[in-house]
């Protein structure tokens, strides 16, 4: 399927649709801007990428590529006769996503200094959305809404791909200073299980804004800040119940619960069994 729009028309269409940019692969810059994540889907031919530290990558017909370069040093080359579509998503859009896959959790970090590239097969709905984006256009209001909706769904479909579900993340980059702060939060929570905590207070204490704290903590520990706190509280409670002659109420207070019933319910949810003495 060839994209037949003339260059001038395509250039006019390479603008913001809602909060995304949609354009044919022919107009994808050879060096990407540093404020967006791009999805490129190849419908015909090949797209070659030269990425610092990652080397050369090749996306062929029927494949998608998700790319972000915080240093604008990656270079893209579309082979003659190739076609496809590219969609650019501003970091602000991804930052608002509450359930961003762990492998992408540091993707929009302003202190990230490494390029990111992932790719997969554009089968099924991903292919349908790409072809719909290639066919849409014109000045009317309805195609603009459809193109925005299709662009958002394309990103959602790619984020649902199985490669994001595997544990661990070789792509996540956390600067040493931020990593030290995140580990400091974890140590502080573990040492103060009986205290009340808030994200705002933890952020101020450890020099991170709330967004970065939530994102980097989840990426590093595989759970939210309060999920980690809950787990550590239950582990400590289990130890106290096993090794000390304490009542449930005393153990509950030792791990930050004023209500013994609330504690017992949380404990049962986290442990296979509960020993009450």
C-alpha cells in the first residue's frame, strides 16, 4: 500500500492532532526531537535505525518500532519505496498514564540520558489502525477526532504487547542520585513502620517530586510505595507474632494500625495463615 499524498499536503498534516503528531514515515525526521516518544509502523519496505549504544536496528514490513531519544542522536533512514505511518506522543501524555508498564516507567524521566528502542509485529488491530491513519486526512473536524482516537488506541495496543509483561527491565535507566533517593525512601519506610506516611512528605524528605517518586519506586521495586510499606509491615507483624508474646492489638500498633480488626484483615490478605496468641 503506497502513500500517495504529495509532500506539501503531508507536511501540512504533520501537525498536532489533539495532543499527538501523525505523519507518513516519509516525513519522519532523521533525528527525532527530545520531547516525544514515537511509534513507527512499516507498511511496505524497511526502516533502518542507527541508535547510540544500541547499534543498528531494522524494522521491516509488518513491524512497529517504539523509539525515544533524549539526546537526539539516533538516525532513521527509510528505504526507497517504503511506506508507513509514525505517531509522536509528548512525554506529558505518557506521564499521565497511571498503569504504564514497568519496562517503560523511566522512559519520560527528564534526567534519562540513553535512547530507548523496542519493536514488535504489527498484526491484527495495530495494522488496522495504521492503515486507517494512512487513509484519514482533510480539514474537516470528524477526521481529526478519528485520527486522534486511532493514534491513542495505537499506543494502547502496543503497550498491551506481551514483551512489556516480563519481569525486570534492561531499558530502565535511573540516575545514581535518584536511585540513592529511592533506596533511601525504602529504608526510611522500613525503619518507621509504625508511622503514618504520605507521598508529599516522602518527596520533600528525599528530594524527589511525587511523580518521579512513584514512577522510579515502582520501576525499582516492582510495586508502589504504599504496596512496599504494606508488605514490610506484614512481614514485621508476622515476625512479631511468631517470636513475641504480644496481642494482636500490640502488633497492630507496632506496624502502624490503630484498629486491630483492620490489621487482621490486611494480615490475612497478605499471609497464608495468621497465628493469634
